[in-house]
C-alpha cells in the first residue's frame, strides 16, 4: 500500500493490484473513500465533508502527478510522493 501523500490527518494511497478506472484511496480516521483521477469523482465510500473537500481540492491540484503515479504503478515502478495540501 504505497503512500502517495499525507496531509491534515488524511492518508493518500494507491494499491498495486487495483482495477480500472485510475483512482486512489483516501483514509481519514475510520473512513475511506476511493477517488477517480480523471474525471475527479468519488467512486466509493465517504469521508467527513471537510476532509472530502480537502481531498478533492488536492486531487485537482495534482491530477497530472496522480495519473503519472497510476501509470508507474501499473508498470510495477515505484510511485513518486506528491506534495501535501498546505
């Protein structure tokens, strides 16, 4: 479960054996959500509203980097860390 980023208690991860469409998992407290990268959309799960808003904002800022990590992961390459939301 490679960690892509971490900010405000939210952990962003991508899993090597994942299915399409390109997405990542955001974990906050006892909640988890899967977020599609392109288009940016919640695919499954729920986060508290404030955490969900931060994840969507971060995704929009780093969409290209997230797609790059998704492609790297699918080719069995190490993912690159992405700057956290500040």
